[in-house]
């Protein structure tokens, strides 16, 4: 025992740096080793709005979808590319995708790009794009109350080894008054006040969709005004149906907190904004439900530090991703540095939130360009030799095993989805 500690001491004081595998890297070698390891490691993309090919037109891909992405709508498309230099994260993204396929990036028209994408078959294109992005698995966002999507699931979906489902609950938890009738129409004894057996019936609904989708987690995006505890239908369903079902099915609940929906309705999907949330709601949930795991991403820059502090207080809380308006390289760097300083490697740094398939290429390229090299240079300067093995272990943990350990990703898909992989 004492011997072990001593060796660790030696290791930590760097007097006789003993690397796990391979020699301690010189400061000059560290950044290229980080780059290599990031490039060579296949990531898990824990939150996207992509759909497996079996969902047909629900899955967006190709140049026209890239250019009508709601981020760009909000940046007024035409003035962006031709009359202005495409310097924003979203416009640079489109340029990066064209370059990735060796397509011209300075043409005033889309003819060549359209021709290229029209020639692709989706199955091989998906494989190629995910390989280019260095992503092995993407987690979808699946809404059982979306009539178009639900129809596909009810027909039975052949699973795809690179796509996993996530059971999205916004319509149930954020808009029950408009959607309870759909459940009632499917034979679940629920009512507008979610009284009586409603919570138990919603729980039954969730278990039924668990069987169908084999989701790796359940998820909801919540407004900046979200409060818990508070006597509302939403909170009663959250407590009695959703969190109960998550415990029963051993699934984490993903909370994405801080959106202000439709502040400019004229912009439709592009009309959402951000608000600083009171994260005491999260504090109360983590404390009141220690048997539930919470995967949390917050939209407001001001909430990022609080989330890190809460993650140090609650082992059932896992921060993930730089969500939406946070997904800009300068902010990703700031958030990730803060998380490493406060949480070490016990968080999930990023997700793409891709809505169009090819977006994973530039969103993960941006992430790979932004992270980590400084972390190891500082450790080495402080006297602990850094090896390639250290970097590989940490990168694997940050971009794969934390997500796998916290979600249902390691569980093989079974039932209707198990046929065709
Ligand atoms: O709630 C969410 O999952 C958000 O990511 C989306 O609603 C949002 O529109 C988006 O695409 C962000 O990147
Ligand atoms: Zn999203």
C-alpha cells in the first residue's frame, strides 16, 4: 500500500516520470500528440436532430438543407455568402463542408454542389460523412408525439448500428394541454389536469415507447423560467411519470435548460433565444432524486459556471455539450477549460446538435481544433510527465466512455430494432 502511494508520489512529482505507456512527451510534442489522438478517436455524438435513413425525408442532408439551416435563416442567407464574407460559425461551416467534398467554395450558384449531392446514395453517404467527422454513433432526437415520426416507428424501424434513439418529451412536459388528447386517443387514461391515473398512464406510455425505440436516454428542453418544485401539471408528470420511468428503465434524463421559445415568431425555428435560468431547480432535482441520473446542458453563458459547481456537488449530474448559442469555438474553449479545471475529465465536452447530416463534419472539426492541448502543457509545466497513453485515456473518456457509461449506449439494441444491423 505505502509502496503504491510512493510510486504515485514519484509519478505525480515528476521527479522520475514513469509514463503509463510510451515516454513522457516534451512540451513541443504535446500539441501534436493531442491533435493526433483527437483525430484518431471515434466520438459518440450524444445529441443531434439527425435521423437514420429508415426515416426517409425526416433526415435532412445535402446543400439545400445546409443552406436553409435555421442558424443561417437567422443570419439572412443571401447577404451572407455573396455580398459578405462567410465568417460566422454557421457560414464557415457550409464552406468547410463544400471543401471536405472538394467542391468549389466560391461559386455564385449551387449547380455543381447540387449535382454532387444528388448523386449520393444515403446509406454510403452516411457512412462516409460520419467517418469524415470521426463519429461512430449519433444519438437522434425522437418525438413519439410527432405524427410523421411516430408513423415510422409504429410501422417498425430497422435499426442502424450508427444511430441510436433518444425519447424526447417536450410535448408532454412543456405543452401537455395541447397534446394530452393524442395519448387519450391511443387508449391511455389521461386528462387535461393530468389527474387520477394520468401520471401512471404517461409512465405506461413511456415504457411502451421505450420498447419501440430502445432510447439511450429520455430528454426535454426547458425554458429559462423552469422552476422545481412548483405545483404544476408539468412538474407532477416529471416527478411521477418521467423520473419514475427513468429509474425503472435505468435511463438518465437529459435536461436542456434555458431556451426562450419563439421570441420572434416570424423567424419560426430560428426565432428562439436564450435566458439565464435559476439552476436551483436543478439543485432541487438532483437532491430529491439521488437514484436518477441527470445529463444536463445549459444554454446561457451565465449558467455554465453554476453547472460546473453543481456537478462537483451531485454525482448524479453529468454536464454535457456546449448547446446551440454556446456552440461557437471561442465559447466552447472557455466552457471546456472551465470544466476541465473544475471537473477534470468527468464531463461530456460536446455534441453537434446537427440538424443536417453534413454539419457533423465542421462541428466536430471545430471541436477537435479547439480543445485540450493547453491542458497537458500546464500539467507538464507543473511537473507531471504527460504520455500519449494519458491523452488517449482522457480523450476516450471525454468523447466516448462517459457517454456510454451514463446512457444506455452500451446496451445492445433488441426487439424490432435488432434485425438488420
Ligand atoms: O431543443 C433542442 O434540442 C435544440 O437543440 C433545438 O431546438 C435547436 O433548434 C437547435 O437546433 C440547436 O442547435
Ligand atoms: Zn438539439
